């Protein structure tokens, strides 16, 4: 089984969600893992907090600088 080479991400990098509940939203990387990343979305919930979630590498793309 060949492993896919994913771009290296650092804490604070911005990504765009391309699949799932938050598709089309931008998020900042909290931490990168082997098969996923944890992110904090730039949008705010009704209570003023920013949602956090974990994304598989296929569920986001890096935001162009």
C-alpha cells in the first residue's frame, strides 16, 4: 500500500475545507498528524466560540499565499 505524500503543515497555517460539514470554510491548523490535522475554523458559533474539528488529508487543501 503506497502512502500519499502530503504537504507539511505548521501550527497557524491556513487551509480551506473541501469536504464535510464545513465545506468552503477557512480554518487555521492547530496540529498536524500522520493521517489528519486538527483545525480551528475562522467562523464563530452563536455563543462566540470558534468550532474545532479534525480533518483527514483528503478533506482540505492548503490556502494559497
